[in-house]
């Protein structure tokens, strides 16, 4: 079978022209049936109104023999009129519109039948001619309902296929528009990612340049020296940390008397022993005073420690009190911290520090922006895949619908 290529935007016009000979007679028949449905609904409504009028006239006579039957007939006619008025019959020949009408018409017929079955036993034997006339019109309404349903299922399927094809054309156009917009957004995010990558690289280079300046180089050396000294001081007091906490706790509970200034210093030694040591006078008298109280407390057995840990704490206390093991560390720490403060207070260092902080904040902002853009780029790529899959699915379905209704093998060209 030869294949015909048709541009997407020309499909509706081509399909309408190719199926005109098939579709127009079907639509004309549908219009004829719709007109007949309106007429039969009108006839049934008119017959119901006649029962309504006649029953009201009979009720007005106030005849005890017929009044109850007339009231039942009046109520029945009123309900029937409301049921028929609720049915809306349009002139649309679209398949879906007619399908919905068939559903509504069948429901209406079922409701009418239910009203008749419920009311007739309570109306008989009166209004016999009105009821027979109504039954004729209702029978005609049932018949046209069946005819319309049969026409819809047996012959009107071609119209449905054409309607679906038109709908698929609209969906394809919309999906292609979404794909083009998505592609544009994807290009924009990729361009933004490249620009951000460049800006991040440039900012990192600037940071390296600032950090390579002499002041920062010297500051880095001092920071390393301070860190090394801090580690050494902690190591020299490592077995005293837990006893310090216990002494602090005993002081707060009143079991051991420790002056406020020594308690403050004890807290400093727990937080940053190097800074606390460097801030003391030569020979670190406050620390020694604390250690003497600690030594007395340990001797009194107030510190609950394991024997091994207690022995190590006593040895370290003795080393600080009697062997002055922290003297060199105090001198070295005081010197390193002083040099660092002096360097940090210089104009050049402050300017470089300000520039460094600004560049670090700028780098963080760029990196966050890059992460957000990358996440959006990933989502857009996922959408791109889904949109292309949907486009191909709709195109194949449309080609199948065209083949079904025209018996022609058609290839839909999506590009302009």
C-alpha cells in the first residue's frame, strides 16, 4: 500500500475533504433523528399537559367519587412533564454529543416507564382515552430512542473516528507547542549552567589568588602552629578533663569550695586549654591552684574514678604542679597567639579577609544557583522525553484513525 505524506496542520482539511462523501449523509441522518426526537418529546409533553388539564378540571368539580383519581392523574402528569422537560436535545452532530443524548434519552424513557407503572393503578379506570393517547406517544419515544442507539453503534462509528482524529490533531499541536517551549527552556538552563560554571571557576581562582597572598600565607602557617600547640596542650591535660568536669560538678553542689575566678578559669580550660593557658601569668598560678584542690579532692576519695584513670590523673597533676611540664607550651602558645592577633589586626590582612569573605559568600550563592538550575535542567530533560514519547504515540494513533476511516496509509509530517 502506497503511503501519502500530509502535514499536521493540513490533516483536518484533507480528512474533511476525503471523508465528506461518507460523513455528510451520516450527519444528515443524525440531524433528522434529532429533529424527530424533539418532535416525539414535544408530543409526549403535550399529551401529558392534556392529562394535567383534564385532571385539574375534574378536581375542580369536587366530585368525591373521582377526586382522588383526578389528583393522582394530576400528580402523575406533572411529574411526567418535569421529567420530559429535563431532557435537552441539541443540534450537535458530534459523536460524543449524540452518545450522551442517547444515554439521557434512555434514562428518561426508564423514568417515564417507572412513573407510568407507579401511577396507572391509582388512576384507572378514569382518563382512559388520555392515557391511551399518551401511551402511543411514549411508545414512539421509546422507538426513536432505540433507533438512535442502533444508528449510533452500527453506522455512526465513522463519525466518531473522524471526531477523534480531529481531537488528536489538536492534542498533537498542543504537545508540539509544549515540546518547543520545553526545548527553549532546556537551552536556557544549559546556557545558564555554563555561565554559572564559568563564574564558579573564576571565583575559585580569585579565592586561590587571595589565599596565596603573603599575609594569608603567614596566617595559614600561624594557624597550623596554633592547632599543633592546641593539640599538645590537650594531650598534656588529657587525663584531667574528666576530673575537671567532676570537680566543677562538686563545686556547684557545694561539696568542694572553688572560688568563682577559678571556676571561670576551669571552664576556659575545658573549652580551649591553649587560650586559657596563654592568658595566665607565667607559671599558670590559677591552673596550679585548681590542680591542688583537685589533688586534695582525689586524695579524699570524692572523685569517683576507676583506679587506672585516677592514677593517670594523679600522675598528670603531679607533672604540672611539680615538674612544670606546661612552661614551654605556655610560652610557645602565647607567642603564636600574639603573632596571630597582630597579623589579623593589620590593615592588609583585614582587607584581604573582607575580600575573602565576600568571595566565599559569592561562591556559595553561585553554587546554590547552579544546583537549582541543574535540578531544573534534569526535570526539563525528563519532561522532554515524556513529551516526545507522547508526540510519537499521538502521531501513530492519528495515522491509525486516518487509515481506519479512509483506508489510506498516511504519514503525518510534524514539521512545518
